C-alpha cells in the first residue's frame, strides 16, 4: 500500500527503487543489479520476470514508470535502489531470525548457538533498516522537496553552510554518545546474565528457555 501511494505521487522514486529505465508493461522485479546511471542500464541484473508489474499494478501487463521519462528530474538511482533492498532484506532477516528463535524456544526450550550468536548483531537491525528506509524516502524524493512543486535547490535558506555543518556535527556527536551508552547497557546486561544466570520472569515460552542457564546451577 505504501508503495502504491508512492507510485501515484512520486513515480520517479518508484522507478529508482526498482531500477527501471523504460516505462512499459511486463517490467521485471530486479532482485540484484548495479544500476549504471551514465549508461542508463543495469549491470549484473538478476530479476523475476513481470514481477514489478505484478507487485505495483497487480497485472503482468501493468505499466510501470521508467527513469528515462524523467531526464534530469529523477533521484540518484544507486542509493535509492540499494537503500530499499537493505531495508526490505533486513526486514525479511528480522522475521526469519525471530520466527526460527520462537520455533526453537517452543520445541527445544533452547536456542542453537549459531542462532544465538546471530541475534547479537541483529540487535542493530532495526536501526539499519530504519536508516535504509529513511535514505530511500529522502534521497528518493530528490531533486524535489515537494514533487512537481518545489525543488530542493529552490528551498535553500539564508543560513550559512558552516552553521548547518555545525548543527549536523553536534547531532552526530550526540548520537554517537547515545549509541555508545546503548551498546554499553546491552553488554553490561549480557555479561550480568552470563555471570548470574538470567532468572528474570519473562512471559510465556521465553520463561523456560531463558532461565535455563540458572537451572543447571
Ligand atoms: C520487510 C519489508 C519492507 C517493505 C516492503 C518496506 C516498504 C517500504 C516502503 C514502500 C517505503 C516508502 C518509501 C517511499 O515511498 O518513500 C518505506 C519507507 C520506510 N521504511 Fe520500510 N519496508 C520494509 C521493512 C522495513 C523495516 C524492517 C524498517 C525498520 C525497522 C523500515 C523502515 C522504514 C522507514 C523508516 C521508512 C521511511 C519512512 C518515511 O520517512 O516516510 N522498513 N518502506
């Protein structure tokens, strides 16, 4: 639904997300490609035939907008195409990891070690997918701020570039500090649980599995 709304209001963003160069029917769903903006084509493309037409128009003969209809008026293709794939790929991975963890906890009351190890970097997956989604949305709307109405270049205010850079740097420093604090708390809790055993009362099936290390003591 979100994608169909974008198709109506920001067709050039959809064209970049799908790395589709020519408007037409039977547009494939590109799974992997290196979009080449100079040559206006995709290198090393792996695609599902008619996939984009099906997803966006619910018919294999559905017409999907192409980048070549928007010369000089479409966003940079590479970051939008890959931002979207990182977001969706991370989302699918989150589902797979959480569903398989729920399965193992229910059936075996413990997690296989590789899955438990994978869950450590997955702590940052929400952050990664959010950032990738945000990149897709904001880079994808360029060169427009309001598509067809106001260009980003025309909305530049009188604030000096150095001021903008200073604010950005302040935000960056603040968020790096918050990230360090967040990772610190996670590591602290994980070490504490590894040392004392985690006997915290968690709801439902989690309870039996998570308190297992303590049971052996
Ligand atoms: C798993 C499949 C997913 C699909 C199919 C999907 C689809 C979409 C679509 C169509 C957009 C709108 C792009 C636009 O028109 O500007 C979007 C934006 C976004 N997505 Fe996803 N997404 C998925 C997963 C995720 C996940 C797992 C997260 C974060 C945990 C996420 C975070 C975001 C964010 C933050 C935006 C930008 C919203 C905004 O600023 O308006 N997405 N996504």
